[in-house]
C-alpha cells in the first residue's frame, strides 16, 4: 500500500515540548510551546517501528519515546530514541488477558513518565514503575489480585495520572476496607496510598482541575467524581451515564477554563458543562444536552471558548463538530463522516488521526470547518492516541508506530 506523507510548514520558531503522558503535558490534548502549523505539502516519514497488539499510544520525554504493546504472552514496554527509533531498553511482564469480544489482547492505557519513572497499566490490571533511564523494574502492583477489579468489556484501560508523589487510577475495585473504585499508589513504593468510591471503572482517564490542581476529576462507569488528589476524599459526584448496561464512559473530562469541566458520552447520555467552585468546594451543573457532542471514546479538544470533537457512535460513523462551551450550540459540522479517531491540538490547528489511518489537519476556528490537508499515514482499523513532540507526530496502528515530520 502506497503511503502518503505529510509536511507542515512552520509559521514561527518556538521551543518544542515533551509529551510525557496521556493527552500531553497538560493532559488536555494540546502541545505546549510548539511552533504553529501554517500549511501542508508532500512530506517524509522519518522512521517506523514494528509493534505487537494493543491500543496504547506513545509518550515522549527527554529524547526518548516510550511505547507499550503486547508480543505473545508478554506486555512489552520499550524505550526508543525519539529522533531515529534506535532501541534503548526493553522490559516485559507476562499477561494472560483475553479480550471478551476478541478485538485486541494488548494494552490500552498510555504510559506516564514522571520523576524518573515510567508508569504502565496493563489490561490484566498490573501497574508497574520502570526506571526511565534503564527500564529496570522498580515495583509492580497487581490491582486485579488485590482489589478484585473486573476486566469489564475491554480490559483495564485507565492511563495513570501522577501528581504529588501518587499514581491515580480508576480501577473499579474493592477490598475489605470498602470501595476501591478509585485508588492512589505511592509513586516511590507502589503501595496503596488511598482508595475511594465503589464505582466501577470506565474507560476515561482522570485529569487535574487546572485552577485547583489539588482536585482530580474522574469519569467512572457511574458518572462524575471529584476527589482530593492528596487523600482521596470525595468532594462531588453525580450520576451521568447510560441507563442500559451495555455502555461505557470513555472520553476523558475536558477542562475549559475558569474551573469549567466538560463531560460527554454516547449511548444517549449526551454532553454537559459543570462549574467547580474552588472556594466553596462544590460542583454546579451549567447545562446538559443530548445530540450535541456525544463522544463515544474520543476526548475532545478545547480552544478559546469552543470544543472540537467527534459526535456519534463508532459503529454507525462519527462526525467532526465544533460547539460553544457557553451553551453547547453547534458552530459547525464537517461534511465527511469517519469511523472514529483521536485529536491533538498544535497552536491554532488540530491534527485528527482517524481509524481509517488518515491524518486530517484543520483550523481550530469556530467560523467554519477549514481542512488544510488530508493524508494516509497508517493502516486502517485501529484506534490509539498519538503523541506530538518536537514537531513529530508519533502515531500507531496494529502493526507499527509511524513517526511523521509535521514541523
């Protein structure tokens, strides 16, 4: 299959940033301190790397790209040189996970690089800390064994959030101390720091509220939960999920400035905006609407009062939409549907890597849908979150990781 490449011109020089965790440095799908994208032309792919199964995207930090995938009966975590793909180290652990629907037996959760460690979360429930420089195993915690966390429809998938020396995860577990739907592990030792709620796990990963980084926002299988990151105290919770059991909450919460949080799900749930009152320690609903931006699994991007995301179910096709944060009004909808994809914002442009393997580049503007380029970069039939660092997009499919020059 002929591979088409993408080149994007640089509008201005800027200091490039790492992509050390799920959804990037700010956990908001946005590149930080990156040069802005001005246009497109025929390009070059810098390098590729063969991979096993899994939907876990890459992370990039300090010149290394970290990727987690499955080869045979092992979960493999690899460190490669970000510039050319040269192997640096490899670590693995055994797994017996089997997908209930036979889709994919590999990892779903994106690793996290923090304080000299790489934190991984396997579909079988094993959380590990590896040394960032050498790949040596520092600690391992089997959350399924300790907390009886069920594998759900598609395995454990929460991407670790590291803050204040703790690893926060939504695992949907329990033990003799009560609910362990959400847990925090000590970053240095892997031991349990706290546990909270009896909620089952969803497929969304937590974020910190930017205006109140002591508070973590989770989207569990039941709905919205806000906890103190330090001790797990539940500050607010609200039921927000489908009435049918065969459903998931999978799109990560989106911070929209001034303490506002956007949550969205498919299966007739819809979208809504909530306001976190830092002083009053309370969460207030601002609006809820169906059929506006019902996100099946794609986490939307926020930019200047508007949200860009994929509306609809993966099985029936999705449409790219822009909506107003203030009231949920649909500003525009792209004319072409697609089976799904994930989003990265770079300055005032958004990169969409679709399940068809295409890379769309369009303007982050509420005025109209303005496609700048559309190129094939990977094979079709795969969903994972790409990483963007130093002008390079690290995307993957079921066979390999592709590193595309976009700067």
